[in-house]
C-alpha cells in the first residue's frame, strides 16, 4: 500500500513557488552584475563558443564559466530575457534544498533535517540570491553539497561519498575560482583524530578515486580557456579578480570594514536570526560534525572579513552551515516558544523593506530613511501569538511552517511594492522599449554603472557615449531618478535642480 503523503509536503509546493518563482519577470535585469553575466551567457548560446566568456564581443574573465553555461542553456531553450538568467539559479536553489534535507536526514534525523531546511529555504539571504542571475548561489549549492557529502567522513571516516564531494567541489571551482578551495579547509581539521596520525587520513583526498573525479571535472575548461587566451586569462581571473580583489579596493571600490559581514550574515538569516541563541550550549558541540559545521561558518566568516573588497552576497556560502546549526538547536530545545515568537515578530522586516528597497538598491540601506509606520506592521506580532500556541502544544513543525508561510507572504509583498519602481529606476528594460525606435539618434551623457550594463543587455549593441559620438538626443540619469532624454548642451547640475 502506498505511503500517504504528509499534508505538510503539499504546503511546500506553493511555498516554493511564491518564494522563488512568483513574478520572476516583474522587474528587468538590474545592477551591474546580473545583466553583464546574462549578456555573456547569451553570447555563448548565440555563438556556440562555450569556452571563452565575451562581453560586447571582448573576452571577459571576471568569473569562471559555470553560471554562463547554466544561463546559456536556458537561452538556447528560448526562455526569455529575464527567465533565462534567473530560472536556472532558482531551480538550483530548490534542488539543493531537497539534497540538503536528504543529507541531513541521513546524518541527524528527519526532525532536524526538516527544521534546518525550512530555516535555510526561507532565510532572507537565500530568497534574494535564489532570484538573481549571479554566481553566488551556484557557488553556494556546489560548495555546500561537497561539505555535506563529507559529513560521514568527518564523523565516521566513511569515505564512500567523497568522490561525489570531489565532483561538487570541482563544480564550485568552476563557479567562482579558487574561493571554494579556501573555504573547504575545515575538511583538513582532524575532527576526533589524534594529531600524529591525522595527516594519513587527509591523504584520502589525494587518492585516485577522489582526486581524479575532481580533476576530470575542473581541468578541461581551465586548460581550454588558457590554451585559447593565454596569459591574459590567467592574469585577469587569478591575479586581478582573486588576489588584487582580496588585498586592494582600488580597482573594484567595494572596500568595507572588517566587521562588515557579521551584520550582513545576521540579516541574511532573517527572520530566523534569534535561533542562534539555541546553539550556545557546551554539550551541543561534542559531536565532531557540529564542530565541523561551526568551523565552516567561523573560518568562512574570518576569510571573507579579511578581504578588502566586500559585497553582501559573498557570505552566502555560510548560510547552509548556520541553518544546520540553528536547526539542530531548535530540534533539541525544550521550550522554543520565546525564540520562535521573536522570529515571527521579525517578519515585520518584509513590511519595512518593501517601500525602501527601490531607494536602498542604488544608495545603500544605511542612507535610506525608514518609512512611516503602517498598520499592517502589526500583523507579525499578531501571528506570533499563534506560533506561541502551536509551540506550547507540541506542534513545533507547524509553528515553523507558519513562520515560513509568513516569509512567503512577505516576499510577495516586497515584490508587489518594490519591483515596479525598481523596474523604472534600476532596470533599462522599459527605457529600451521607449527609446528603441530612435536609438540611432541617442547618445549616453551619463548613466549609473548598473543601468549602463542593463541598457547594454537590452539593446544588445551598446549605445555610444556623447563624448564618443555626439547625437541629437542625450540620455542622462541622476541618482534616485528615472533616466531622461535631454537635448544637447544641457548641464547635469541644472537638470538636478
């Protein structure tokens, strides 16, 4: 007789839709990265050259090829200008959550696996990065899969899954270069082993059954790209975009203080951040697997913090480790009602974020004034009462799913409120539709970097700057305003007055 599917499973399907796929095309491609990577992937699909990334016809070696291959396959499937760059990332996010649950169920049981998966899948950082066509989520899912597949090795010296872990690590190197080779160092720590013999166990990574799958997956693209492009490829990818990015902010201008990633990580875990207190128990870390997860989180945080250049999404590979630790703490907590209640109240962050997001994208969150109070900010505290009652009656999974449903509702609200304005001021999709019929008469006076790349993506052939080629109509966008068309000879300072 077939096993009956639990009702909670049916709830996951609409949750996944609203969290990751709802209104995927409501806003055009935004920011400097998303349209740039999509342009490279589209060029790969059009030319059939899957080795050399090219932007506007010129080699572009900022990132390896995994994301371009994912998006390029979607472009080959004619999925559309917004869906092709975003759908592969969203599907990867959902597929990883299934793997995440399966692997944690093997190691820690169904209860801990279900709670950890709910935490990760509905955390703010995961939701945002799963809907943007950039390499951070592909790196995270491949690297994290490698780390999770190594859990049996960490706990019991069981090496059966290490070849699969090596393949996933190779894919992570194809997603973002050398970064995962640094983040994977917790696997070399002698968890529960004598130091004098630990090095012998670590030699397992050099055995052919583990090393060969890694090399077979990772080497072909790097060798082919080097063979075709020579020293410029190696210099750009490894020197400029690895070492210089780590030690200097001069080129990329993403310099931030050392402590930058701590609040970013806490914000990325919203609304579940308060669950971190449930991991602060001495007995909690007697298991070497938990020490391994903690090392994954803390050493990764230290590494990213040491880099001079910092962007919020860089810290995404640490979220799975944090979610497991918090899920284990929640699964073993005696009374989690106060903590889950605070998590529910923090759903108000979605209500606050919706109105300010369009201004925060170009200016930064710290430079945006908080919005005026709205009555529906009181809905999360009202929902918290229901979560409290569910937890007190022993319905912890139901309480967590209630918060997850609130997160999905908050995600839909943010999209409905923020994305129309983002599409107007941060994406060139609507702008290109307006100016395409007279594009031959337009030159660019000045556009923010993100809008420039977005316009290049939608126009396919970049418009010239007015310094390169004067034309009867000049295109200008001042910060916080929509792009506008101006006659020649105007002054930007006068436009802003």
